[in-house]
């Protein structure tokens, strides 16, 4: 039988509070001691919080991106998307948005009218995933998935894995990614034990949304990003309380990263070009 080697925890990175207006926001990446987890660049954890009736909603009006992808997980509440490539949607709790900014896109992520009027619970994660140089100028694309379009796979030790991209056992996720990213969310009851397979050399992204778990025998608290070594072919997880986790993995790009606000490229000259292209209207437009 092949030998199993579990991955070792290198470090844990707390999500640092950084509210955006009245939107409760925490960010584990980038943060102190960790600029990126190649190819994963950024994670914002908005909420959980409850909005009152007649609220102002989310503050993310039209803004540009180039050179990477955004993956948005709507855990509670709803999110309206519109972009300069003529995509529009309202995604509700349990759904996911996967947007490839590529060569350049302008998009808005705001609360739909019903949420503005009625309010309610809101919790959203947004993850940025880098693109290699050969794909940074890809055609922009957007895929919005409601909860019932995402396979929910029962785990043998209890709980479920919602498969967004990649393969788990004999099931494929609905998103076909440009760079073979695996992405999922896990809901696991207290007292469960799981071994998550990961190909050797892939970079793991493991964020504890809520609950308390041990990873490789080390306790990890809620709202912490777990940095793992790339040797080993799996991750051992045990839950001490009910827990939710964001779990993905991808190939390391290993290229220079130069970022400036909403643009992520390989050189400063490419950043200057992105700014010029946006200001000249080459990303297209999106009305306020």
C-alpha cells in the first residue's frame, strides 16, 4: 500500500479586523507575516452581521480589475452582480460567483433591492486567485451559481463538502477553471474526523470560517488561515465544535507579483498600462 504523509502546519494567520463603513470585515490575507499564498492573493471575510430594514447595503459600486480572478461565497444574505461584459445576477445564500477579470473588467457587487428594503443576515467571503502571465490578458468571464447548482457531497465521517471546482471522488465541480483550481466549502459537525487528499506540491488554502478544529493535530480557532507545507499528500482535520471551512488547492505560479489596488500583474510597467487602459475606458463601462 502507498505510504500516506500528512501535511504539517507551518503557521496560523488571524483575520485582522478592517471594517469597510458599516460592513464588518476581517482579512487574514494579506496580513502580518504573509503577503500571499501563491497563487492565493487575498481574502476578505464580511460579517456575520444583521442588517436592519431600509439599509444602505454593500458598498462595492463599480470598480475595475485586471490580471486575476475573484471567487465570492455568499454564506448568508444575497449579492447582486453587474459588470462591463454584460453579466448580471442575484446570488443568494449558499451560492458562489466566479469572475475572471483577465484583460480587464468593471463590476459592481451590491445588495439587491429586496435586501435593502428588508435587511437580514449577511456573511460573504471573497477570495482573489492570481493568474499566470500567459493568462492575465484572458477574456473576462463570469459564472454565478445558486446553491442548488453546487454538488453537496456527504462525507463519510459526517458533514458535507460543497464542490465548486475540481474533483472529489467521482464528482466534478460545476466551474471549469483556467488553472485547475480545486475549491470547496465544508460543513462539519463536532467530533468528526476527516482526511482531505491534496496532490503533492499543490498550495493549500484552508480557512476556518467558524468553529474550532485541529489540523494535523494543532488546534486552530475560527477566522484563522492555516499555512501548510507543500510536502505530503493530505490534511488531517478533526472538529471540536461544529465548523465551516473554506478548502481549496492549486498549482504554485512562482512568478513576480506586482499589485496596485484592483490590478495584479507581473511588472510595474504592466500596472501603468492597466491604469491607462482603465482611465481611457478600454475596460468598458458600468453605470452607477
